[in-house]
C-alpha cells in the first residue's frame, strides 16, 4: 500500500475533493464489474471457480490463496460493501453473505479471508465515514482493491478483543503503536491492518480505539508459524507489529461501540455464511454419491438415504437461521446509519446481541454435524483425499468454527445477556 497516495487524498482544509474525483473516475468500472443482481453473483461464481482450482494446493501447502484473490480483485469484489458515493457497488450485508457462501463452496480459506476483510471494511464505512481520512481510504480501497486485516488479539490477553495491553502513543499529529499479536490472519498479505489498543498509556484495558495501520508504515516481525489442522490458507501467524502514521487514522468512534454495533454482528453473520457454504458443498458431494449409488442398483434405495435426509434437513435449518440473522444484522446496520444508539431500547439491544451470539454458536456446531453425517453417507470415498467426494478438508476447516471466539465464552456472555433481559409476557414472543 502506498501511504502517500492516501495522505495526499486529504486536502489541507480537511476536505476530500481529490479522493472524490478519483472515486468518480473509477465508479463506472467498479459498477460495471459488480452490477446489482445477478452481476455480483456471477462475479462471485467466476472467482469461486478460480478458488476451487487451487483449494487443495492452498490447503496442502498452507499458503495464501493468491490466485483466488487476484480473481476477486479483477472482479472488484473487495470493495463490495463500499457505498456508491465512494465508487463502490454498495452491496448489502445479505448480498456479501451470499458471496461468502459461494466462495466457501470452493475454498473455505478464501471465503474466510474475504469475510474477515469485509468486516474491517464495514467498521470503517460505518464508523469512519464522517472523517476525511477514512472517507479517502474508502475511495482508495475501491481504486486499488486493497485487502484489510485485523489485529485484535494480544499476548497475555489472548482472544479477549475487548481489552488491550498496548497503548497508542500520540505525538502531535502522529501516532505510534507496538503490539504483540499471537494471530494476525493473512497479515503478511494485507494492504492495511486495523489494530486495537488502549486510548492512552493511562487508559484502562477496556478503553480502546481502533487504528488503521497502512502497509507502507507498518513493520511485521513474524513470531511463530501457521501449521494448522484446517483453514490453512488464512496464514494466521503471530507478529510483533509496529506501526506509525497520522493521528487521524484512529477511528473517531470508541472501539466498544464499533464492536457492539458492527464488528461482532458482521463477524457472526459472515462467518456463519462461510460455514454454511462449506456444509452446502459437502451435502452436494453426498447427494452426488447417493445418486450414483442409486443408478448402480436400479429399484433399490441405498442404505445411506436416511443419513443424507438428516444432513439435508440440518443444512436447510442452517440456511433458514442464517437468512434471519443476516436480515436482522442488516436492519441493525441501517439503524446505525440513521439513528443514535441511545434511542434504541435496552431490551432490543440485548435481544439483538444474544441473537447474534446464538447464530454463531448454532451454525458453527451444526455445520460440523452436517459434514459428519455426509462422511457417513460417502464412507471411505469421502475419508480419502483426492476423490470427488472427499470431505476431509471440509471437516478440518469446520473444526475452527467453534474456536473463532470460543463458543464457551460466547455462551457465557449470552447467559449474562439473557439474565439481563425481562422475560416476555405469556403468549408473546
């Protein structure tokens, strides 16, 4: 990422006229490549076809899915969530969820990286578009199809993203941040990283900000390798991160609000889309196997029929739950744009948070159950690698699902939310 390009996009008076011009110049190309339905879906399917060709190689070598992301850049899908005013197509969260699901049927690592990138884009678009620097960033992201990563975990804190040990250092108009992160997924391949830190050295661990660190101004010192069971192409190594830049790169909204209003609901819905896509591809393989068995012995029902029916039923429940969750999250995102969170009743906020939590925990566990049923349908043909019915990669990738923000931690948080909610009156939802 060429940082001066972005810095120059913000005029001395704080306006973003140059960035707006650049966005306007590129708007036709972006919208031509990612038109409203069915254009964006066709673009996702083309990118997924490329991802599928290299999925086994990405998994086997634990390497970044370069070919898939070259395709996603050509299709201009990295800016899918960016509004039209910045040159993007302005797709909805539901549509981006469908892209994640499509990619996941080809390569789970590609889909997960894409989902995590879109989470960062959503945070900037929802909480930074009132600031000149971040508006300029959105225009540059559309133009260059930059890939954004996230550094929220920290040594001695682990996966508790709502607390930080490191603090941002402000010196006049500049900032510096140093963070020991046990995991920065695809950090070495990103063009920018969103980093959490305490607001000041005197701030409490929970008083956090979110900073956009640009590649040109960021040093990454690798600390450990990524040789994992699944999701091997996410390249989630640990790093010592040192970044500098302008103080205005810090998002103006406190991270607690960003997490509650955007990061967690978008994460849970897009991750769920990925897991549903993986399970869907596994069921498709089982269905093909079942039909081949039936054709080989006309007039007889293959013995795995009940298990396939069970897998299909669970998949349909996942898809229905995901559809409801995506719609709810999309409505909530629109509310962030149009109203103050203080205007939202506490009961509604608690209900939405618990709904997003249960979406994540239910789909992450059910997806595993679906693929386990599929494995029983296809037997050794699915257990072996290299067959058209292989589901070993699907199963290994999905074992990460309950661990991404540990389901036990989420369940404990959900229990607290439910305790704070007033029970509905009898006969009322």
